C-alpha cells in the first residue's frame, strides 16, 4: 500500500504500463512517460503537481520581466498584430490591413517609404527588414517620421521603430546584411531620436529556421545581443543606450506550450544579461515573434493555417510584443495556384484577430502564470538557454563563433538530429510524414528547394515527393506498390492503413490491383521497374498464410515487403519489414529508386 497519493499514482501508472510490457512494470514508470522537447535536455513530465511548484513570478513590468514587459498592458489591444509587407505589396495593401485590424507593420523591402504613404507612425509600430539596404530603408522611414512631426497631433512618445540591422545573426545563415560598422552608424542616428527608434535586430527566427533548437535559439540570441552591446560600448555608447538599441525576433512553432514558455524564458534570460551588465531596467527589449518558416510545409499547405493558429496563440499568450503569422503559402514562392496573395495575408491577419477579438486572449496578462507545467517548462528552457549562452561565451563569444563557423556547426548538428527524427517519423508532421495527401497536385519544380536560411522540417520527405511529382509528370501515374491484404478488414485495417500512409509520405501509391501496380513501375527510359508487393494483415493471418503468400509472390518475381516486425514471417522470404521504428525516409528512397523514380 502506497504511503501517499503520488506514490499510489506511480504504482497505478506502472501497473498500466506493465500490460504492454509482458506483465513487467518499468523500473521508473514516470521516466518512461517523460518526453524531450527537442534536443535541449528539456523534458516534459506526464503530470505536474504541487511537487513541481516554483516560487511565484513577479508582476508584469517588473524585473526579470518573465510575465511581460509592461506593468500596465493594454488589455483592449493585447499584443500587436504585425503584418508583413514585401516587394509585391503597395501602400493600398498597408492601409487596407490597418483598417482591417493589423496593429503593427513589418516592411521587408529595401524601399519601405512608399508603403508608408498615409500611415500615422505614432499609431502603428514599424519594423523594417532590408538586409544590406538597411541604411537606405532607415533614411526613408526616418524621413516619414520627420514629415509626421510637422503635425501638432504627432506623439513621438508613442512611436516604435526597428530599423532591422542584423549583421550577426544574418552572417550565420548567409543572409545579406549591413556590416557591423554600418550597424553602429545606424545606432548613432537612432539614439538621438526623440522617438523609440532601435537600430539593431537579433534574429533568432533565422537561427531557428536554419535548424537551431529552442534553447539554442535563445542562448545564441542572447550571445549575439551581448556582442552587439559590447560593440556599441566600444564605439562610445553607454551600456544602457546600447541595450535600448536592440529588438529580438523569435520563432513561434505549433508546440503551443513550448512556444509560450519560450517567450517567457527569453525575457528572463535577457533580463539576466542586462543585470550582469549593470542595467536590469534596460533588459526589457521588445520581442517580435514570427511563426516558424521551417515548420511551414509546401505539401498540404492548408494545414499551415492550423500550425499558424497554435503558434500565434503560444506567442501572444507568452507575452510577445509583436506577433506575425506567416501566410499558409509562405513556403511556396508562387503561392497556391488559384488563390491570391491577398487571401493569404487576410487569413494570416484574421488568425490573430480571432484569437484577440473573439477569444479575448489579450485581455489577461500572462495567463500561463502559476501553471505548474508552464512555470516548470519556462524555468527549464531558461536554464538550458543560459547554458547555451555560457558555452558560446567560453568559446569566445558569438562573433568569434561566426568567424570560426562553430555556431553554424552547432546549428547544423541540431538540424541533422531533427531530420533524423523526422525521417524515422518519431517527429510527426501532418501532411508530410503523417496523413499525407497523395492526391494533391504536384508543386512546381522551382518551389521544391530551400534557400540558404531555411532548413525545412519536411526536407527529408519533400525530396521524395519531388521525385514522385517528376515521375507523375513523365508517366501520368505515381510510383505504385501492390498491397495484398490478409484476412478481414478488421484484421488488416490497422496495418494496411499504416502502410498506405507510410508509402504515401514518400510519394508512392499503394494499390490492390496487380495490373494497376505494373502501370506505375515503368522507368523513365521505358524499361520495367521492380515489381513490389506489400503484405498487410494480423499476426495470426501471417502465421496462417504469410509464408505461403510470400513464397508465391517471390516466385512471380516480386520484391516482398511486410507490414510488421522483423521475423514475423521467416525463411528469408521478406525483403523489407515496414514498421514504426524504421528509417522511413531511407526505406522510401530505396523503394523509389527500385520503382524508377
């Protein structure tokens, strides 16, 4: 008999797990059910209780700003909806967005001036990303501020501008940007303004899109911010003014609790950096959260609407100052055929407006505070991020890590580990390696590539689907594998469904008719590809018919696959076993090659 409710619960968990382990309970049932967030050493327990309680966090607007930067947040507004406007947009698009609910502008073109025609800069914060043209863009934006200042109605105390120079993080991912010296000169211009104008951006979202884990993104962002402060101080700025020149951009993913905790943890980490520099009150830098481009898929892009909603929820509730929801078609350069860019922008904007104006999520400051899970996760992420910062500092700092490419190497290693998890389908991506839509139209070959700053989550399977698309354009059908089911639908349904989805994630169609299967196995040069068949049934069905079927099919010249664990059918009759623990991407790559794709 357990001495307390917690021990009783542990015993109950062990008893339940024992049923799936041949009657033997695990030594530590809680550890068995504990899962990692990514590759950061941050773990999610199956249950949080008073045993996990943390000291109560201080109020919003109070160091270390875990609960938000403002002591008096505007609950009518909530966070700022920052809509993105690129080269393909004009002033009419900007004004239309502001009239329709956007409350901040993210301008991503080298000449943002024309986009600001008719815009009151004291009513909507302006965030600029212009890369190597940051100086030119800054001049245009500041000219608009000067023009607006001619009005007696102008409120410089309400103006918030980020000029977007990001030389350090851009250098890691190969993005064109201004030099460090040019960034410092922009800061000299910004610091003398009466408005809140910040010259520098640390773009953690770029690091995330290149493959950084959550803790890496935060730790590296803190290291980059610290190096920016050092450079400014060396150029004659005081420390407080240097800290006030920074804006931070972070990625928001569809892991809602991790995103929520990530924003809270970031504020804690950066406030601690500012405290170490002697100015804790200057550690409240603005946070611009952007939905993850790396997690935005090209395949089945409609699912991105759901991902964007969850990501925006986590970022907004976590306390981001500005939140940008990327369009559901952001990973497709030409968008989705038949749908306009305006439709994409409207859906992205309305996603946040539904959260703010219908769900009223902005009316409560830091609603996750006090949750045992949220507080524990916030603390764990902050500690992991701080450890990352310390590792970078021990190695000489962010700038040194850029020069010797050690930072790019660390991010690349994390991306490889994530790719491996996706390839094994241990990390599931709806529409890609889980529940793929094989009937969707092929995407344009020009869209099936990643830029220098993007390591797509879906990359291991996108390459396979691209080969399938090419095969379809050449032959009018997708590569096909014949499926032979054993027993009743109830007996084979679980495994036949598993196989159908597994093959589809690689662009291979499972068919029940042998003639249809042969129609999909011609190679590009017209010669027949491999004849492949997969058996799907229950263990009992395999025991009764598996060996006979497999031998017969092999005699007919088929390569034989089986849905199940190795050894289910013996005597060397099975060429591949398909089950949940295989490297799915590698197996599918092999099968596509055999099929001539």
